[in-house]
C-alpha cells in the first residue's frame, strides 16, 4: 500500500538510498536536508523525490516542516530518522558545543520529528517509525562519546516508544549499520579503510542499498509484528 514517508537527511548517503528504496516500494517520499541546497536540488532532479529544508534539531522547525510535507503530500505514515552529524574528539578535548550539537541532531532530532507525527499516527491507528542508529551506539567508539551516546539513546527511545505505540498500530524499530561505503567513508585514506575492513568478518564494507532494504522492510505492512527491534547490519563486526 502506498503511503507518505519522510526520510530525514534523505538526499545524501544512506538517506538517499533509503529515499529511493521507499519510492521503489511505491511510497510518496519527502527527503529532508539541513544545508546543502545544491545536493538536494540534484537529488530531486535525478529521482523526482521532493526535498524539504529544515533543522531536525529545532522542534518548531520540525513542526512547520512536517506541516509543509503533509500539505503537499498527505498525512505522514512512515518516518525514517536518519539525519546525523559527527563532531569527533577525545572526551578530554570535547567541547560542550561538540557534545550539544551531536545530541541535538542525532537524539533530540529523533524526538522532535517523532513527536510531531506521533499524534496523527495514533489517531489513524497506523505508523511505521525506523530510527537509524549505528554500530558505535552499540559498542561505543574512541573519540565519539557524543555520537555513541546519541545513537545508544536512539535505541532506548525506540524500545520505549515501541511499547507505547503497539496498541495504536505504530511500530518503532532500529536499523544499526556498521561501516558503509558512503562518500564519507570512501574519503578516508585507503590504509585506514583497509584496517576497518580487516575487522569485518564478511571482508567488505556494506553498501547503502543494503541498509535501505532493511528500512524498506521494516516500513512495510509485512513487518507489522516487528516492533522494538534492533536490526544490526554490520557484516558480523559486532554481534549484539
């Protein structure tokens, strides 16, 4: 069944692959982005998927942005919280701003978006929410206390909301990617990538499309009995 879906950070990287996969599944997709107008425009031109610019870390901006999407496309029934940033530093050098920026986008942003669609989903008796966490939210990572904390928080939030939404037809799940061959990862020096791949039992980086297929399944009607789950897609690097 075709539904309206929002993918935050949906015009680049893993988010772009998720947006495409949901469109291929027959959904009407809105991809949000925070700043890169050129990339968003190119994405819309290539895919036909509409993009909407607002800061997920700002509650009122999310409220207004979701209203704009719903006015254009209809009630939001699928939400993929994918937007995320990094501000890496060893903890003894991490600034309050580095901490706050990551928490505001990667954790509070999930609250802001979800809170603004939750009431409508409850009223309609249906919703699919998929939160994108990370292997580093499961195992932690040196230099990423802020990022690991936020991504771990996304998992805890998911488990709580899954219990609240279940009787209202809302499922809430997590996809937790490992190291994926996005532009950001591929820009890492080759020797560093080789060290990363050496830690992955399947012997390669993941592909963005592999994460997108996980999301498309959890967003589908077929996944109605799955809620509060964390789907790890990391090539066996970390077994949760």
